[in-house]
RNA sequence: GCCGCUUUAGUUAAGUGGUAGAACAACGCUUUCGUAAAGCGUAGACACAAGUUCGAUUCUUGUAAGCGGCUCCA
């Protein structure tokens, strides 16, 4: 099943190239693989190609499919292949790079491509209504920015037209939830051209969300003994030269020049060196360990301009960071605590977790720093702990950083997309670079192990994911405004304000909508702000000392949706308090 | 950074080689309303710079920002 769809996608890539050559015979072909949801082909197209041509290429592909073309594979010698592809410079390069003596070719209709195979037998197997060419983009030849930029044409393809429609619907849903659009509509953040790109500004509502999420993130760790520390945002560059980040981060570092002294400073791109300096501030004993520091703070990285995107890729990155210093024997316990915290947090947020155990590559042991036996032991611990916790995990050999193995947690959002957010990361290298030590039971100096951990990763990226996950319908405990109090007319304003005073005493976040508009308009405004509860206040409510409650609707207007009817004010207050408590 | 596209008011968006028509939002007045948009009115825009031109918001180039990718990544 899975294989058949890959064959269809790969075959469509060939058909697309074939169709393109029919219109633009001078096109030079790169490569055209099947990918998730579809396929692409990288091509060097003549200048007169326009994105509008996609439609006619798509139509031509349908004609080719209907010809019931056979896909015929054939092995030929490299020499023969060079002759066959003499007008295709990129193909010639590929042939040259291949180690085998013979190379594969595939013929369908009058189109011949260099290809190792994986095709349908006949285009009959392809549903002509289950694919679509979707976009044109640039892509480097062989993925290296040193090479020519080719044009990449993307298509999506499925086994049935129904699956294609579902996919298109999912994309539309994702577009509706785009955090950049919702961020503006819900008034959460803004980006000013004067402040600079990749440097989002958070409005009161957005700042409230950040604050609430961070409080929760830190509170979870505080119960397990993590303590807040604080470090400044600029630092002498020697710190990063010592840590090894100077070379690694290179031109991603923002440089800061002192006008008073000769100091050359940088904006911090990470916090670990600072926390290690706190560790180094006095001698440490094995009795002090583990030492648990946490700090939510903004780091700065000069990302390449083209990579910035809404809140998901920014230059001011706020990490809910923590660093733990421990003995090798304590790794397991700390990891268990971090996994506990991660599970609680993501369950609350409503996202399923998968764990990727990023281990060293056994074929390439030289790539990794630190004692091999420590690596071996640590990887065994991580594997063991993943099993014990019933994590949905998989092992990725060769995905570890050079300084230590890690567990990457992938969180799945409401649309089934996976995001790497929380990552407890072992570090065997940095503590040694900074000469951190503790005195063990025998009076000998030892190097501690450091564990990096951020629960949300970065607040900005987490928010981008979370906004799209919830489509802006935040749960009550996170909603910047929890309750809209809507007086029907001016004469009901006093009672509305009185309710407001009671809500203040309960620490509810509310808004009295006293603007001179009709009831319908105010309800519409509150619904569009995705406020969880709307209270309608009129003569009836005043007479009864009650409130009419309407819970947030989540779609288009449909009568009195979410209407919970009238209830005494005290009942409503209890209800809200209970809902907030249940969630925390 | 690279390839391609885009930029008109706070937002969405029409249009033109002779400086712009609208909707929502804002503001004012009227209205005081029972579950997703009351009525009337006022104010507000061609991203920036250079060039071509009698004249540029419109054409060209550059800069900035945005979008889709590549690469990279929290």
C-alpha cells in the first residue's frame, strides 16, 4: 500500500518531466523523487516559463496517463548512459558520481530518465484526478548553496481523488489557523518594520499568554527542585570562545562593541555557559549535586534573512531553559523528573508525544567527544527510561550532537503535524571545557555531567505551534480574556461593573463591553476574539441577580450556539473556579 | 544568504503614465437595543530612494519588508 503510493508519486515526477519537455524541449533535468504527500522535479527551465504554465503541464500529464504508458526499466553501461543523456548536464554529473558500472534508466512513452526505479508498471495505475501541481520554488542543485539554483515544481499525489480532496481540505484548515493571521486578529503580537524583522513585539494579550505558559513551565520544575537564576544578555566573547560556541555559531552571533572600553561583547545565543559560570563560582561537592538551575530568558541569533517566519523562526528567542549538573549516577533520576514534567505539560496542552532517542552513530565513533563508556552507559539509561515510561519512542542512530545523546520529544498538533519542542540533552563536553569539577566521596575531582532542558523549547516557536493547535481557542486558564461581560444597554452598565468587581476579587480576567453597539455586534466581537465565556446582562438578569452565560462557539454563527442559559452569579463563579482548577 | 513572487489607509482590497474608489476598524452625532455586523457623518493610503518622462502610485534600477521554497535550526 505504502509502496504503491510511492511508485505513483515517483512515476508522476517522470510524467511531469515528460510533459514539461513537450512544451519546453530545452529544459535541463535535475532529479525528481517522490516525497511526503507527493513529488517534485528540479529543473533548469527556459526563461519563458511562467507559473501559469503549471495548468497546461498538469493537463498534458493527464493526457499522458490516459495513453496507458508502460514504465520500462533497463540497465545500461555508464558509457551508453553518457551518450543517452548527452544533452542533460545534470544527469551526466549524476552518472559520473555513481559508483556502479551500470546505471538504471526508465522509459515511459517517448521520455527516458536516469533512474534507479520504483515505478508503476503502467500509467493505468494512476488516478488522473488524484494529483495536482501546486507550486514552483527555487532549490539548489544537490541541496548545496554553492551550486546553481534550479526551479523545483511540487506536486501532491494520492491513490484516490478523495484522498487528494482531504489533503487540500487539511491545507485549507492549516491556512485558516496560521498563527501569523490569528496573531493579528486576536491581537497577540506584532512585528514592526522599525524594530526589525524576526523581532516580534508582544501585545498585552500575547504577553499574558507567554507569562501564563512560562509560569506553568517553571512551576512544574520548581516542584522538583529547579531554582531560578538570572544572567545578563550581553557577555564577553571569551565566554563563547571557551565554550566552543564561537566557532559553531560563527556569523549567527550578534556582536556588541563597547564605546567606553575595548571590550568586544556578544548578545548571548544561549545560556549554558552562564549557568556553568554560576556553577563555577565556588567549589562543589558531590553532596551539592544535582544542582538545578532554570531561567526563562531571551537569546539572540542572527538567522539568515530568508529563514525568518512569523513566530516560528525569530532572532529574539525566549527559552524556558534549565541546566542541571549531576554525577553520571544521577542521570537516570534527573531524566525521569524531566520526562515526568514533559508528560504533565503536554497532556495539559493536549498534544501527544513521541520520543526520538538521538544516539551516536556506531560506524563513526570519532565524531563524538567524551568518554566512550560514558556514552554507552548514557544511551543505555535513555533507552531503559524510554521503555520504563512507556514512551512511544524510536531510536535514531547518528542523530546525537557531538557532545551527548538526547531524547527529542515530538509533539503532535490537532492537524497531525509533528513538532520538536522539548529536548532533554546530555552534555559530556562543555563542563570539561569550563573546567567544572566536584569533589567525590574519595576526595577526588570529577567532571559533572550537564543536562540541557527547555520544556517548550522557545516560547515564540511554542506559541506559533500552540496557536495553530488550538486555532486560537485557548483553554480557560490560558485565555488572556476569560470572560466578556456584555450589558445589553447603558442602563445595565452599573450591574455589569458590579459583576466586574466581583470577578477582580476572584482574579478572573474579564472585559466589560461598554461600547455603544448593539448586543449582536458585541457578541460578534467577543466571539471573534475567541473569549471562552460571554455573559449577557439585561433587565431579567438584574432582577434575578443572575447572568446569562454563553460559551465560546467555535465555528460560524449558528443560532444561539453555546447558550448555557441563566444561572446565579455565584454558580457561574464556582463553575469558572472549578474549570480553572481542574485544568491546573 | 540564494531562487521566484509580492508591497495601495490599522486590516482586507479596487484601479490608473495626468497623484486614487470601497468595506471593516477608528472618531463624532443619533439610537439604548435579548444572543455573530443599527443609521448618518468625519478623518486616514499609493513602502523608501534614484532614474526615464512635460508629468511616475503606475515603467526601470536599487533598498527595505512580506510570501513560497532551498539551506539552517529552538
